[in-house]
C-alpha cells in the first residue's frame, strides 16, 4: 500500500517512490528545484521487488515514476531531463564547455555502468537463494563469473569515472559551478561503488563527489522526506 506525503504546498508533480531505489535521486532533484511535489511511497516486497501497485501507475511497475498533470513519465534519465527542462533554471544547466560531458554521463549512468552493478548484485544474491544442497556449487560458479568477467569490467569503469572526476576543477561531472543532470544521475551508482565495490586505492575524487552531494541541504531534505534509504 502506498502512503502519501506532501511537500511545499499544492502538488504539481507526484513522485512514485520506492524505498532503497533510484527514485531517491529524483527527490534530491525536486528539492534542488524547489518544485511543489508530492511523494507516494511504496515498499519493496520480501523478495526486494517493487509491489504490484506500481503497475497501476505504469505498465512496467518500476520506480521512479512521476506524474505531472496528464503526463506519466518513467525511467530516471527521462524524469531528470524532463524536470530540468520544465522546472529548471540556468543554475543547473551545463556550461558550454560542459555540454558534452553532461550529455555523456547522463546516459552513461544507466546505459553502461548500472547494468554491471546490477549484475554484480544479482550474482551475489542468486547463490543465497538456491536450494541448500546445491548452494556451494552455485556459489563457486557465480563467484568465478564475477571474478573473471564482471569485476574486471567494473574496475575499468570505476577507474574511468575516478579519472574524469579528478580532472574536474569543481568536482561536478560537467565541471560547472553547480550539479547538472549528469550529477543527479550519477549519485546513485557512485553511492553503490563507494559502499559495495572495491575500487582503486586512490579514489579521492569519487569519495569527494559523494560527500559533496551528501552535504547539500537539498540532499539532506531528500533523505528526510524519502524515508528508508540504504544501498542494496
């Protein structure tokens, strides 16, 4: 069952928010934009899946989803770009020099990086859910696949992101004075990487990025309003 929470007066945007999910980044964005919005909260099932009620909002039943008037929009990237386009200001636009980096990392996030991180989570969970008598075999198989195929790819991406952020004089992905779409997208995988993925020993820029976001008042308000949030 969803519970409703209202922020900032009459609602313009409704965010359908699943605990411990990508939709936390959308709350942060809405808080930065200071847009009147409403949160409708959904809780994961015992299997850590989205509840069936979300399919009543969008056929795929995945979070985040927003409704804005007669529009229903799913997918984090589409939501971030839509909100910035409709409600954003020049403050969150990339500089001319940062346009390409902003475009790239906005789409790189879910197109290249997150599939690897999701696969790592799945490969860690499957052995735990197999019948007891085949669990040791499943663990060996999936651990081998992780070490030989997934982990080297993830390490390459972690190093790539670290090196990019290290070159940014402001610490934001598009090297501007304020966060842009790329930062609103990338915070979620960066939180996963910081907590779950053994990265290069020198990961200062990645750590600094996450810390920079977490220290923003809008992000702190987002945590308060979104409720439970932990990296799965």
